[in-house]
C-alpha cells in the first residue's frame, strides 16, 4: 500500500500548496486534489484487504492529475476575446422558471417510476414492506423504460447544475437551488440507488467553496454537513439491502478483512453495512489498481465509446439503432477477490478509449475547461462586487 499512501500524501500537499498560492478556498483543482488525496489515504487505511498499487497504477494516476493541473493553469490564465453576442433579457423571474421546471421534472419521474414498478414488481404496499425488491428489479435489467423516461432522467444532473447556479447567484430565492437535491433523493428511493445522490452531494459540497467567500471555516462546516447527510442516506440504503441477500454476499463472502479486524464482529449487520459503505467509496480505485497491477494494459481503442457510453446509448435509443459497439459501464468484468467491484474509475474509461497518451490529453482538456470556467467565474464575481461598491 506504499504507492497509494504516497499518492494520497502528494495530492494533499499539492492541494495545500494550491490553496496558499492561489489564496482561495474554492479553487477547483484544490478540491479535486484534496478529495482524491483523502480517498487514497482511506484506501490505504481501509479494514478491507484491497489490491496494492503497482508502480504502473501510481504513474497512470499521477500522469492524469499532472495533466489536469497544467490544463487548469492553461485555461485559467489564457486571455480570450470578449463575446459580442448580446444576452437575452428575460423579464420572468428565473427562480420561478427553475421551480416549475424542477417540480415538473421530478414529479413526472416519480410517477412514471412508481407505475413502472407496479406493473413489474407489485403494488405500493409490497414495495414499502420489501424495499429490496425495488433494488433487485432496478439492477436485473427486466424493467423496460420508455424513451420519454430515459430522456427525463438525462435532465437530472443538468437540473442539479442549474440549482447550483441559482444558489450562487444574487437571487433572493437562492434556497430553491436545493430543490433538485430533494427531488433526486425521492427519485433514487424509487430505485434504491445511491450513485446520483452521492455525486450530487459531492457537487454541492465542492461548489460551497465558491459561496464561502474564501472563508475556510464556512466551507468546512458546510462540507461536514453535506458529508454526514451523504453517509446517512447511503447507510440507510445499505441497511435495507442486506435483507435481499445481495449485500450480505457483497460484504460477507467477497470482502476479505485485514487480520486486525476482530473475527467476532465480522458478521454484525451494522459492521457489514459500514464495511460495504467503505468499499463503495474506494471500489473504483480498487478496480483500477487491479486493472493495472501487471503493467500498462493492452487495449483496442474504442475512441469514446466507453467514456461517453451513456450519451451514445441514449442517442441510439432515440434513433432506434441496435448495435453492440457502445456498451454500458457495468459490462466490465466483475472482480470478486480480494473485494467485489465492477467500477474502475474514469481513468480506465479514458485509457480504454484513447490509450496512455489519449488519457493524458483528455485530462489536459478537462483541466483546461475547468480553468477557463473558473476564470470566467472570478471575472464576473469581481465585476459584480465592483458594481456594488460603486
């Protein structure tokens, strides 16, 4: 576990240096480095026996993060010409439009989801009494979604981003920006899933750095609140799911404990759920470590078919095109030992699509886009504050 520990320490030190040099709490590259550094240290100290990083795993991660940093600097410092496109003036209150959109979206999704479950699983009483049936139906592939439902689900993350924009605007109704988070939790409960909830909470937490007005204490307090909320939601789901037998298999048979974990408490349901939660947080890193443990993998380039499979699958559904070229992320082979996972981080997707050089270039592009967007935010924030003072 030396390389994972080393990478975690390096990223946390890099986050600290970025914080000092750029003198802002909400710098995106700082948040990325801090979150990944913490994840690598959690991976190193996990009570679950996980695959150790090879030198190849270490270098693949390191090259990606380094390219991301250089791309961020390039985007943040590059001067661009002012846009001559005139902005449209909308007289309707944007918070009203946002509320109507979000409420309509999530009500439609909840109703469609409940009807889909009723027609395939059972009535509402059965679903409430046996919530694990919801999860089994959602992961079995037996539920056939309509095209409208698939398109509406594609609007979930955009609604989160719109909510964040409303929160960090000067609108007096900025608290309505949390509506997508509430709606998403309700929708995810109809699938007993947690991925989108966790992703959205991470997004909200990271953007707190912008609303903190560069106050570290404010950011830390809010980040803790969001983190605790995420843990509670995930823990509730993990406590419910063991009754289906799936999580017990996931935690009891597949996970190998480290020697210092007492054998007497390994069958405790709360501990199994906690172990599953820890494994859930680090399973992507474990998958990528397993994927690259024997050297740089040899791949047949798929040129975006893996990284953008969600969008491509939706596009093919719209035009009713049947093909096996574009496959979903869960088509990766399952790793059963020393810990169960089917997730391999975004690094593997980029590597499978474009190889080592392509993966580095894609991180450079992502970093550039992040830096450019952040630069625009800083400029607009400066102009807005200057206008208030004058």
